[in-house]
C-alpha cells in the first residue's frame, strides 16, 4: 500500500541580535518561533543568529550568513527557512533567489497557523482577509518570470499588466471579504445585544497560557484546548453561575508578540467581545521565564484595541509548573526572573491594590475556589449597579458548593 501521508517539512529559523534584542532575548524569540513552526507542522533542524544593527534592506541578513544557510540547506536537504521578522517584497524575492527554497516570515507563519485552525465560516473569512492583505504588497515576487527589470525589447508591459491584473483581483477579493465581515459583525452585534444586561467577563492573555482550560473549568463546558499556539480562534461564550450570581464568560483568541496588524484588523469582531466586556481576566503563565514581557505584550494589544481601561484581574496560571532557581551564595549579579520564588512573586503582584491578582493551577484545580470568590466579589460590584433592587439576593460572600 502506498503511503500518501505528506512528508513533514524541515526548517531553519533565522533571527537578529542587536542593541534592542540581545542574545538572550533573541534566543527566547526563536524558541517561540520554534513553537510556532511545530504548531504549523514543521521540524526545526537549526537556529541561526545574525549580529546586525539593522536588517539589510535587500536580503535582511548579510551575504556571508546567506552563504552559510545555503550550504546547510544543501547538506541537510532543508525545505524552508523562517525569519523571525516580517520581510519586505524585495527581501523575500532576493532571499528566495539565493537559497532556492520556500521562505516564510513570522507573519506568514502565523497566518498559516490561523488558516489551519479556523473552523467556522467567520474565522475562515477573517483569516482569508488577513492573507490577502499580506499578499497584496508582495504580488510582484510571484511574477518574477514576467518582471521587466532586465529591460530591452519584448520585456515591456506583460509583467506589469499581469501584476496589475492580479492586484485588481486581490483588491476586489479584499473588498468582498470586508463586506462579508461587516454582515457577520452586525449578526454578532445582534447576538451580543440579545444577551441583555448580564455582566460580561472576557478571558484574555498570551497564546497557550491556559485560557481555554480555565474556561472549561469555570463553565463546565468542553471548549477545545491543546498545548499548541492559537488552539482557539473563534470566541466561545458560556453562561456561568458562581454562587448564585450569573454572568457571561467568553474565551478569545490568544495574543502574541508581533501579532500582525492585518490579523488584529480582521479579527475586530472577535476582539469586540473584549472591548464590550465589563471585566477582563488576564491569564498569565507564571512558569514562563519571560511572563512579564508576555504580560506587557497583551497590555499593549489591549491598549491598541481601546480596551486597556477595563477592570482587570491578573490570574497567574500554571503554578504547578513553576521553576525556581536559587542564586548561588556570593553571586552579586541582579536577580533574573527565575531567581524569584513563587512566594516572592505572590507578595509583589498581590500587593498591588489597583490590580487584583491570584495564583492558580487550572489543570490541578489549585486555588479555584479562591478564584471563584474573587470573581463573585468583582462581578457582584458591577451587577448591583445594574440591578440595585436585586442587591439582597447576593450576599457579600458566595455560597460555593458546586459539584465537580
């Protein structure tokens, strides 16, 4: 029997090291890029770093590093090279000419994962729009066999006319998709309005921090959850009751560093759940060595979509996977993130009165009752402003006796 299973592609990852991105940070970013590549279905064979103050405008990296990559590709039969930053049309075309393999940048890889993960017509339309918007400025690279760079007789016109034809086709497609999304947005808006005045709570956070796992735990539902990036694209809304207080809980798409602007725009209706929420639960993977940078990335995205002023609770998840590395005696260097114990982190974050914080493990169900009590208090404050005549129905402390 013939095996028709597609061969798993092998990849090289390329990142820059400069003043704004030192070696440690560049390694962290390429580790995340490796997780993205794994989610997309590729096997990473090598990570290559280029020390360069600014990207080369024509090839992104230097010619010597390109030669090194080209040699490794031929030796190991590599299928694709993935760059950690977005490449321009010129850079993409020049690198492809030199390396003669498939070239992806971070944005293209994320779009590919989104396309694979999209299940509903809504999500598929959003991803398709983002893909066409990404493709539009790069059309010229797809028609190098018709380009007229060489000049001369017979080389004027066809390339340009073909590119212009394709550009019109893509622009028409973008226009149709935007109209399609406008209709979906109206439908989603009607759905949100039909939910009445119930308090709305949205889960937000970096991708793969445990939002869907916590959603399943609180709502007793079965939202798809997996230890891969962007497991959830479609917003899921569930009615949840804590104590005797009902509210709506929504799970949203995870954020990531350098989230493509086209995706933020395309997923506007999905992010409306965040914008229209009364309370945000910001889930943070406290076991990740760079969780503070991830937290800042999410806060920046919330600011970009005009949702940074919402009441928020920081939920530090995965305390069961927390790894504490004690500094050696006599080591006078500044403490790194991993040198702080869980207790020290709790004291520093939970002491901030302006942002309530709680440390949990969604998989081990650690401190979930405490989370429910905190949720109850915050939701009750919002609820009684809308239904003051129901105040007597909801005591200050919830009676949580729910069956597992």
